[in-house]
C-alpha cells in the first residue's frame, strides 16, 4: 500500500480533479496547505524598510489544495497520475505528486 499526495498550485483544477476521482471510485482527503516561503514572508515583522523588495511583491495564495489517497498498488497510482495530468494538462508548473509507502492501515474497506 502507498499514500499518494498531489499538491496543486492552482485551485481552479480541484473541482474537476475531485469529480474525476469520484467517478473512478477513489476516496481521499483534501487539506489546504501553505508554502514555507509564504509563511516565512508573512512572519517578518516589521517589514524591513530597505534591502527586501521581495516583501512588497505578490506571492502565491496561501491555500494550496493537497490531496492524499491511500492506494493498494502501482496500478492505482498510475490511474491517479493519469487523471491529474489530464485535468491539469500536465502537472509540471502546476504542482507536484509523490507517493510514500504505508506499513499499516486500519479502518479502510477492502
């Protein structure tokens, strides 16, 4: 078993991704995450008066959807990858996906 993660930078894709995942009978969770860069920039108080124009520039929205789904095998990973790549037109530049092994799960249906 694995847990599949997809962090999507552009929220506009999420409704269609979620619809396609439901049609394919995938169940998971969506969390809203914040990038480290965004959090660090928001934690600088007070804003420096010189030497940091980056504080004045616009950064990505703080809420980025992070989808995670526990899957049984590599075939399900490939299906998830395919769905997300089709909806986004390719994940590159719009987010990223990865998996991690799951050693123990209790409470999920077979």
